[in-house]
């Protein structure tokens, strides 16, 4: 009679297998617990974490779509696939947030930004939009960025009003570089430095440098006229006029000398209507009615 031997698992081998299984469960529990604790330390709630993971997944899918389409030689198709994936996931422009606007009409910013409304985020031309914004008179600089999933953020640096440019038929607000900002009424222009004359706007920066040479005079100058595209006539708040020579250095030297003379003799506020310093080392003063008075005195003699 044949005898059949059955293979049985040894007690030691069975115990070892159970031990390994228990260690694996313990390791998994510790790993999951550590991962959950790490997530708890992050400054995000469940919804934000969901969006982050979704963005990562979409980014991976978009990268894959781009890679496949690029291999096929159709980058435009790749771009469309990326945009479609992003749009389907809610990554498209739904809101626009503008900061930095104080004086200009904010609607000018929104008119350009809202052209991006409902556009997939990957298709938003940030640099193109920035160029449009910088072309606006009031905008000195701008930064455009995406805040996922659906916000377009625009930070604007405005130009600072500096003076009023007098034109033949209206007044225009300008900044320190002479950039025209917007028309301004005579009422709102009161108290601001006014400049006029052909090419005066391009000389505003040089005018600022000139006035810096004699700081005591700056607040007393109400109006500056660029004459003959070569020199300045300054009108003070007292309605008295100072004619300066041409040339930046000579004009600055003359203004400093005038400031010194005014400090010693109080020229401003006196009877002299015009001070002419165009001749080197000389100052000519005109007193209204003085010539007639001299002629009259000569006649009586």
C-alpha cells in the first residue's frame, strides 16, 4: 500500500510570516500617521489642499499633453489642450483685482483687464496686458500675475502729478518728466507750478534741477516760461519776473545769486516788476512808471 506524504508549513515559518505581516501593518500605520500629521502642520484647509493637488495633477496632465503634441509637431494643439484642461478644472479668469490706483480712473485698468475674462489661465498674455497698461498716461509701471485658480492680479505704480502745462486752449497735468497725464481745470490747477512755451514739457526735469540749485526760491516760483527753446523766465508768487540766462550752469548761478540778493535786500515783494540777469555779473531792474517819473523830473528842471 502506497503512502502519500503531505507538505505542512512549519510552526516557525508560519510564525515568521505572521510577524512580517504585523510589522508591515505597523509600518503602514506609522507612515500614514506621519503623513497626516505633516498635512496638519501645513497652513491650508482641506479645500485649499484639494486645489493644490488638483493643480499638480492638471499640471502633470498638461505637461504630458504638451509633450505628446510637441512630438507630433503641433505646439498650437498642445497649447489648446493645456488651456482646455485648465478651463475644465476652473482655472480661468473669473475675477480681476487691482491695487495701487489712487488718482487715475480705475475703469481704464478694468477695461483692458476684463478683456481676459473667462479666458483659460494658461492663455492669458501677462506681458501683453502689462504693455497695454503701461501705455496709459497715468501708469508708470505695472505688474500682472495669476492667482490660481481664477484671479488676475494687477499692481499699478502711478505717475505723480508735478506741474500744469499751459497750452493755447487748455491746461494739462504733467509729471516730473513732462509726461502728460490728463486735462485739468483752472480751478483745480490753483497753487500748482505752471509751465508754458514751445518744448516746455520736455524741459520740466531740467527746471526741477534748476530750482534745486536754490531751494529757498522753489516755493516762491508760480510760473515758468521756456523762452526761445533756450532759457527760462520765472514768475514768482508776487507776480515779479526773473529773466535767467541760457545754459544750465549759467542759469543756476544766476538763480543762486538772486536768492542771495533777495535774502539781503528783500527784492521779492518790492516795487521792481522785472529782474533781468541775462547779462553776466549784472542785474537790470524795471520799476513800472519809473521811466516816466524820471522824464518828468527832467522836464521840471
